[in-house]
C-alpha cells in the first residue's frame, strides 16, 4: 500500500510539472477556400485555420447531392489543418464538416461551404442534432466525479489533518463516494469519446471511442482525478502519518485535475487562471469534504465535538477567502463584461450558482455566529441543530455541483467573442468580380481571403493583388499589404483592423505591367 501511494504521489508531481500552453476554446477563424467562395475547379488541398492548435477528430466533405467522404490525409501546421481530400467531383455546393478537440478538452464542430462552377440554392445539411441521452449521461458522470473529489478526497483530508474521530460511518461514506466516482470517471472517458466523435451511445463499445476519449487534456485530468481518488481511499487504511501524506496528495490531486482541463483552467493568461482553478478546487474540496465528518463528530461526546468544531472554525475562514477570491477572478476572466451574466447561457448558470453559494454562505455564517457558541456553552439541542444545518449545506452543495456540471455544455462569453462570424462581401466591376471574406469579423488581426473571377464566372488571372484597409470614421489612415496567390484566382492577405466600426477595403489588382483594376467596398468590423 505504501509503494502504491508513493507511485501515485510521483504521478501527481509529474503531472504538476508538465508544461502547458495558454489556449482555451477553439474557434475557426479562416478557411481556404473561404466560406462562400466560388471556384472554377475542385481544389487539391483545403485548409482550416483556428485560433489555437487543435487535434482533428472527424472531417468530411459533403457534395451537392449529400454524398459524404471522410478526409483522412490531414497535416497539422501550427493552428492550421491542411487537408488533402478524396477526389471532389461535381459542380455546386460542397461542405467541409469538421470536428476537432481544443486545448480545454471540449470537442468543437462546424462547417464551411464553397462552390464549384456555379452557385445554387441547395446546400447539403451537415448539422448534428444534440443527443439528449448522451448529454444527460455526461452530466451525471461529472456530478458523481465532483462528489467523489470534493466529499471523498476533501473528507479524507479533514479526518487526517483536523483529527476528526475516525468513525466507521466516515470510512463507509468515503469509500462509497470514491468508488462511485472512480466508476463514473472510467465511464466518462467513453462518453467523452462519443461526444468528440459525434457518435450515439450505442457506439460505446468501439475501441476508437475510448482512445479518443482518453486523448488530450481530458485524459490527463481523468488520470489525475483517479490518482486523487485512490489516495483518498488508501488514506482510510493507513496510520496517522501515512493518512496525512495520502490525504494531502488527494487534495492536491483535486486541484491538479481541475486545473488541467476545462474552460476556466485553459483561459488566457494561463499562468493566472490555472493556479486560480487549483486554489478554487482545493478550497472547495476542504470545505465540502469537512461537512460529513463534522456532522458525524456532532454525535460524539460534547468535548470531542467541540474540539473538532474549534479546529475547523480556525481554518475555514482561510478556505472561504481563497474560494471567493479565486472564484471572483475566474468569473471576471470568463465573462469579460457584466451584461454577459444575464445575456449568455454561461452567465445564467453562473448567476444561479452565485445565488446558491450566497445561501450556503448564509448558513455557514449562522453556524459560526450562532450555533458554534451555543455548542461551546453546552446548550441542549445545539449539536442536533448543527447536524441539521450541515445537512442543508450538503443539499445546497449537491445543487451547486449539479449546476456547475452544466458548464460542460456552455462555452464562456470569452470564447463566444472569439467565434464571431467572418464578414463576407462581393465587389463587381466591368472587368472582374471579387468575393471577399474577412476572418474573423471582429477587431484585431484579420485574414482577407479574395476569390477573383471574370463577369462570365471564369477564373480571373492577375499578376498581383494589393489590399488596403482604412477607417476614416476612426481616424485611421490607409494601410496596405500584398496578397499571396493560392491558385485558381484565390488570394490571401494578413492585416490588422485594430478597432471596431466601418472600414473601407480597397483592392488594386495588377492585370499586366500596364493595366490595373481598382475597386473599393465598405466592411463592418465588430
């Protein structure tokens, strides 16, 4: 048992030292061909550019008639996926349906459409309907894992370090929640794989599902959580010193598991958010884990109960302060603006959580200010009242953990801002037409994708293309960049639109040494 505990401790230490990049929720920011582009011929390669490096899970090309083919030849180049699709045949719409996994461990999907030869009214549908059963299973598994980490690991730490009476009921409760959490943790790997690959629950027996589910930051977080739960289990069978070491490892493991994956833990700047998530998780585990052993201690003789309560009262203010400070920091990073608290699903979930936390703090304050002194004075029934209020706290904690589990399905406003749709516009002159896509359609670095065609819908040959951006409304003078040719009349330029508002985009297309076409249009940057 000692060797197993040492091995688990070494694993947790290695996990804590692993380097990690400061990425978060992935969003597609550009594609080639650009979304809505009209091509004369089928492209040999396709590119998808994201705001961070991603791992491809499933990418398909769907043609005008709804026939699809998987793309298996994929090359990663930083935050860009270079696709070599199967032979693309037929005119009309073609949809690139993609599904990738981002650094926060959550699968992200979408699609982009381009046209070959001609435009049409029909676009093949690739929208995936949400699987309510799968989402419910993911939520339940997450709730069981949270209960195991906070009640099981946190309770083991409380018993070992605050010298709560090692009652048989405490061991039984700890063993039950830890074993259920370990089972839920194993199942969650398969559920993660199903969600990542957009497969129904009937595909759970597929080995690919489990391989994908264990991949990336989610797999690492699950391994750390399993180590923490094992240490918590072993601590109940160890001596005093061993129990302290193992329960401390379990508590550290809770923080590491939460700080390894998820929206908040992978938000930028990660050097700030990851430690904040770690502190939040550890403080919450201590508080929640103390409740059941504390309630059981109230059944002990008055002096024993008072000693345990006194030790808890000395430490809990620091845990609550750390919990509130880290929670406030993470809320600011995730929301970015106050109105997101009621205008986004993430904010609404946070608002419900805040109400429940306020009720929990009110009960905790009542226990500290009113009931603790009465127990010290030996008032009749005071310990029974404490057990009842602790039961109320546990009910509120269960509700809070259930609400927090909904964040698995609600990207934070910080990520939604990144996912602004590209801006598309069309320019038509006597000599040429141009489809222009500005990605993303918000202030900051942008990619300008240009598809040049003749008025007869043929590829327009040019020797060079210069793109100029200016914003007279914001007092920004013209800034130009030379576009690079991508073939088939496609050009791309990287530029900057530092502020939101109305911008003028100008194209200077060099046809020959003596002929040039100039065209302008207005674009809106959010």
